[in-house]
C-alpha cells in the first residue's frame, strides 16, 4: 500500500471554511464511491487555519492518471469539484487549475 500526502488552501473566510467543513461531514455518497473505486482505501483531511493536509492510502490499482480520467468521466464528481472551488484556492506553487499538491516526504523516524 502506498501513502500520499497533499496540501491545498481554503479561501481564508470563516464562513466559507465552516461551509466547506459541513460539506465534508456529509460527503455525497457518489463522491465516496468514486474515491474508493479509484483504489483509495483510506483518506483523511486535516485543517490548520486555511491550510488543508490530506493523507491518502491507496492500493496497487491506484494512479493519479487513472483517478483523473475517472473523475473527468463522472458528472457528479465534476459537479462536486466545481462546487468545492468556491471554497478552495490553489497554493502559491500550484500550476494554473491545479488543486491538491503532492507533498515531498522529507523525514521518516
């Protein structure tokens, strides 16, 4: 099993952050299914201020390219992603249109 850690920022407005957290307390069932169908077995998101940190544990069938293709072909995922852009803002190091950025592991104990 592989683990990936990713980061993203939220728009730094308390009301929008609260709404974003509400959506993630009640993630649409189709979104959960799209996540698990892609090979993601565990996903956690943490927040510090307006910075988000995601941990994904994936099986051997997972790839970011495959997940991207599945998401692009799923109208419900596209609707969710468009809705989430109201709350999200790219990290300063992100390329245009890029959301979650894969973080580099720099330490292991």
